[in-house]
């Protein structure tokens, strides 16, 4: 009668959370309604015991976001990813060693934003994730991928000057890896081809053509081990021919170049 919560009420909430929490789902084959319920219950758990249930809430919110995306509920999926970011941010505030949770949540959110062509928001999310990965270790594979994806995001956003700068950072990490692992060659080729497109968009055709030539060589080396890259060799050569024609038109005084 003193207005405090009955002990049984708190224990009931946790009894609903814990059995679900003990089962890890990838979200691939779980109905969205189940993912919603799991997420809602874990939100209750995190309010009562944030350290214990925050990691599970992050996982549940990410799975909910994926499930909502697959069902075509784009706006709701974005909200679910934001919930994962918010939960992982609180988790990191509780324990600074949990930065990986936040970086992973930001990365997942950025891919969702990319699929919606919301590239400026994607770039902001990726920038925070990159800073977190850099704090953890300079050679983490997540950082290598994040730098590559961030440069693509700048390119897709039409922010070509920033894309060129981002590619310089991504290539600085990727080139040493490609020297010892051929699997990085195709990524290196892709990076140089993307940067060439941004350089061309800025009218820097000389630099762009150098990158395209290097991209052809990289794809050729990749194709020597994995023939599936042969079409990329031909496509990049065609890109070079088109870029050269554009550069010549740009230099033609009759075209205002």
C-alpha cells in the first residue's frame, strides 16, 4: 500500500525476458512479430538491468531492422537500427570497452541508409563507426571495409572532392594488404576505378586516367587467379576509352574547355 512496485511485477517482466534472451536468432527465419516482441521485452530488461540486457537488445534491434527491411517496411527498419545504435551507445557509456557494439550498430544502420539513398546520413554514421574502429586498431578488417564503403558513399552522394580524399585514405590501407593477399586486388581495382570517376567529375582527367590504367592492371592480376574478374578488365578498358574522349572534348576550345 506504500505505492512501491510489487516484487512479483518485476519478476514477471524478467521471466518474460530471460527465456527469449537465452535463444540467439539470426532473424533470417523469425517472423517480424516475434522479433518485435523480443525487442520490446528486452527494452524492459535494459531499464531494469542495463548492463545485463543491453547487448541482447542491440542484437534484437538489429535483427528486427533486418526483418522489417525484408518485409518492405523501410521506415520502421530505420527506426529499429536507430534503436540498436542508441542501445549500443548506452552500453558503451556503461563500459567504454564496448565500442565494438556501437561501431557495428552504426555500420548496420549505414547500410540501411545507403539502400534508401540517404547518403549524407549514411556518411555521418560511417564516420562515427570509422573513428571507433580506428581507436580499436588500425589493421582491423572492419576498418578497411568501412573506409572503402565511406568513399563509395561520398561518390554516390555526388561529393566528389570528399570522395577523392576518402579514397586516398582507403587506398593507403588497402595497398599494403593487396601486396600480400591477392583477394584485396579486386577491391584495390574497384577503389581506383571509383576514384577515377570522381576525379573525372572534378575535371581532373589526367589523374583519372592514371587511376583507370592502374585499375585495369589490378583487375588483370585478380583475373589471373579468379577468371570471374575478366569482364571487369574489359569494362574498365571501355571506361578508359570513354573517359579519354570526355577529356579531349573538355580540352577542345570549341567546346568551351
